[in-house]
């Protein structure tokens, strides 16, 4: 038999895993198993435009000219950004760009230096 837990709602032994959830096909109950079991999916991985994994404190290079919203300035291609911080949301990178100030960047527009 499998090592998957039985459904807490109906007791069915036919449960299956879908990503981080367990699903019962008989009663359609879905739940996450958290009691000491590592089911993965907690680690968020941010990758640059080339597919390299980014970490906090890395130095990246901007791969295309980026217009700064609400300003007439532009971050030029090839600008190095040091000591990045990874954050949740649409814009993955929180950083300080020389000459511009604090910015949020998308990881799609940078490459690891």
C-alpha cells in the first residue's frame, strides 16, 4: 500500500498528492500535511533572465534600458546593481540603483554578474 495518509473526512485510503496538497477522490476533500512532514513547495526560487538562481546579496546587471515610472530617468542597460534583496510579489528584487535610488525590479530584466 502507499505511504500516503487516509482522508481525514471520509477515511478513504485512495488519497493522492497534487503538489503540496493531498486530495481524496471519493469525497473531494483537499488538505495540506504539516505535522513534521516536509512536503516541499515552501522554498521560493527566483531566477534571472538566463535561468541562474538569485540569492540575497548578489550583484546583478540590467539587460535592457528600463524607464523609471513617474520620472523621466532611465536605468541603462549594463548598470550593475549590488546587494539585492529578494521579496515576494510581481517585482522580485528590492535594491538601490546608483543615481536613481531605491527600486523594485523584475528578475526577468537582470542577469547575475
